[in-house]
C-alpha cells in the first residue's frame, strides 16, 4: 500500500475537521508568527521538509511484515491522528482572549506539533524508511524555531496571561 494514503486521514483532520469546528481556527492554524533572523531560515527548512515528507511518501510503501516496526508504527500513527484531532478540536475553542489553555493545551503548549511528530514517526516506522525518518528529524528540529517565534508572538499578543501559562505548562510535554 502506498504510504501517501496515510496522509489522507491526516489532511482530513488537519483541514475539513478543523474547519467543521471553526473557519476562524482554520485561518489561525495557517498563520505563522513573524520570524526574525535564523527563524526565517528555519521556517524555510520547515516548509521544505514538510513538502519533502509529503512527496517522499509517494515513493514509499507500507511494509505489512507484522514486525515490531509495523506494530509500533501503526500504534504511533493512530495515536498521532487521535492526538491531532483532539488538539485541533481544542485549538478551535480558545478562551475569551483568544488563547488556548484547555484540553491538551493544559499539558503542553504545543500539542499539535507533538501530534504531527508522533503521526509522522508512525509513518516512518510503517515504511521503515530512513529517508523519511531523517526528513522528519529535520522537520521537527526546524519546528522548534517556529515554536520559539510563536512564543515570542504570544507574549506580545497575550502578555501576562501567556507568561503565567508559560510558567505553568511545559513547551512540549
């Protein structure tokens, strides 16, 4: 089975599912905070690695060899999809000032990035592709710089509310 098929549920959750909850949340999710300095390079790497993950999956096949890689990969993929759906549902329901601090956002300031990583790690394991895995690591490392820019933007936008949230909730998990 072509690995690209694994992106269909992900894309359905990422776009129509989120739009179902809130059209405004869909546009908020597509917004990237202003980047400064090296963050601009990280943003370019993030977008290119995102595209590369998608394109490489056209060339890969899921290995139904029922090995440890298969079972761990399937578990990670399904867990990543479920977390993504919950994150996006929570993202679509910000509090009155526009900040998300409920649902999975009570445990991580960036559960959506974690969900993406877990889902894509599942794909890497299901395909047993070192190339996909390396691209995923590049994607995730560049995402860290995106997150730093988002945190700076949130401090400007939400001020003390975000500072308090930041002090109570870890960046990742």
